[in-house]
């Protein structure tokens, strides 16, 4: 499902819903993987924002140029499960864990299978 939003001067922004990402992930990420969940204090805005950008990415506009940084969930082999929970292939686990540890975020990892 796509959500369309009309912005100023007649432009249209297209945004995928979270459920669209979930459905896409179901089809693309079957098998034995790792379930990673973490907890961030919502009052710690700096850390919460850092996690948001890492997971979902961001767009930066510099004059007429737009730079898009894809988030971790956009990588092949990552499935968004729910708030603060991702299902990742073994080859991507270290990237996520390194980020969480470097940022000082408490997390848990469990090996699971989606068949």
C-alpha cells in the first residue's frame, strides 16, 4: 500500500506504509535468521534519533541536491518485525550488533526460523 501526500507547489510525496514493508519482508526473508530486539529510553532523544536514522535512513537536502541514506531495513535480508525488533540474516548481524553496542543500547539476540 502506498500513501500519497500532496506537498507545496503541486508535488506529491510517496511513502510506503510500515505494513507494506512487513509484507515485503515476509516474502524476502525466510529461513534461519536472528531476531534482534533493543530498548531505547524515549526521553533520550539523541539516542532515539540515532537509532531511527540507522534503522530507517534519512534524506538530506543541500540546495538543489538531495542525498538519500538508506536505512538498515532496506537491505536485502532484513525484515522489520515491529517496534525495536528486526529479523536479520547472519551476514548482517554483526553490522546491527556493532551499531547497538557502539551506541550503548541494551539488546537481545535469538536465533529463530521463519519457514
